[in-house]
C-alpha cells in the first residue's frame, strides 16, 4: 500500500461533515496519509468549519476562499474574514478561486475580480493559491499574467483541459492536479495531457464528495477513492507506481508545506 495525499477534498460539505471520522478512517486504511480540505463553497461558515475540522485532525489541512460560483458574494468584508481564518496554522492555501465560464453561476466580471483578489491575498499571506478553471483557460492565463503568480505558486485543481491548456498552465508556473474525471470514458483529452505535466508539478485529488472515480462514479466520493485516480494516472503517464507515489507526496508536501509523513 503506497502512501498518497488527497490534494483537494471538501470535508465540510454537507455530504461528508457528519461522517468525518469514518471518512478519515477509510482514507487511512487506503494509504491516504494527508488531505487538503477546501472550504470556499457557499458561505464563510463552510470555511470556518473546514478550519475547525483541520484543527481537530493532525492529517487534515485547510484552504479558505470563495469559489467562482459564489464570486458575486466576494465582498471585501469576506476577504477580511478569510484573512483572519488564514491565521490558523492549519491553513495552507488560499482558494479555491478561479473562473468557471461553463456554469457562470456568478457573472464573469465578478469571477475575474475575485480571482485577482485571491491572487493578491495569497501573495500577501505567503500562501499558494488553489485554482478552479472550466472553459476559461485563456482568460485565466491572461489574468495570472497580469497580476502575477503568488511567490508560493499555485495549483490548477481538477484539471479538465487539453494538452495545450496543460502546457500553458505549466509554463505559467502552476502545478496540475488530476481528479476522478481521469477515469471517465469520455476523458481522453485529459488522459492525453497527463504525460505533459513535469514530474515535479503533478498532484492527485478526489474533489470529494464530488466526481467519484470509476467504478464509484455517481456515488458519494471520499478521500480513500484517490487510489483509483492514482492508478489511472500511473497508467497514463507510464510511471512506476512507487516512483509516482513518492513524486506526488513530495510535490504536494512542498507546495503546502506539510510536515513529513
């Protein structure tokens, strides 16, 4: 059983929050040694609960932010609250922010303004940024080019782009994290992009409780299932599993300044 880190999950989500202890126990049994739990979705209460969960569990760390779906609510008062939450030693990143021009639950201009503020806050706090991007790769690259990558870098989570997007994100300085979508039959373009990500820039995640990998697709996702995505990633990269596991752990630990396993 190889050690892994789930670089992006949502333990405070209503589908997981009442089963955190069970979720963590099953993750440990699967070899998942660390988890980055991301708030961001919905109200600031989600971020608060995310930090609380991280502070109660040694193997859980937190990211706080405003999801692009909620960017219309990204007031300066909320950023003040996020900055206060980021004072916790268990907060290791800002986000997830970014752009989602597929759903457009918030107007594009609100998403762009929120993304800029997240990049600035990450730089101010010396933290990496966690980025969500759907149907907006070109605009994301432009904005990060204008504002600048935070000194601690960032990760494009749940990568759904093609080979060209992967190249652009890597050139800009991002790490790239692959989710259970990698296992879906219709995800050939994502699988084709995996070998283009350098060994020192690749990560793996669940985005739990969303996007469960095959054969769990359609069910509630949880960190233990990251093993399935890891196995698919090893195949698409033509990588030795033990070597890839070590690379993923090293990359995620370095990005988020996690304690050694």
